[in-house]
C-alpha cells in the first residue's frame, strides 16, 4: 500500500542528531492515527521521520489499532538506531538518557 501522507497526527517527538564534526540536526518523528486497511482486514499506523533519510511516509500493520501502533513504534526505533549506527552519531531526545532514542529497540 502506498501512502500519500500520514493523515491525522496523534503524536510527535523531536530528537537531536549530533555528528562527530559538530553538526546538529533535528529529527521529527510523527505518528498518525491508526486506520483500517481499505481492502483488507486489520489496521495500519502511519508514521514519518523528518530530517534524515527519504522522509517518505511509512506504516506498520496489525490485527487492530493497538498492535499497529506497537509495531510502528518498534519500526521507528529500529530505523533510528540504524541511522545512529550508520552515521556514528549521538541521537537523543529531551526525556531520555544518553543513548536512549525514545522508542523500543
């Protein structure tokens, strides 16, 4: 399924990506309201990561809206950890400890 956007944003988090050369980038994660798949059973939770990578809207699917949200959070965490490792950068958010990206691994 192709997404044109994420629809209604239900949550947002800002993170700070600090490169070794001193450059700092703000990354914004937006999580959309879970919706039923149009032609299938189940739900999907759209999300978008802005400030790094392609910035395309993505989604996680689940049996219901809660599972779709849980899986979206895990996908976001995996993506952010991959970016941190790929760029050998420090990625933090306001409410987290050092090394905590604020999403499940």
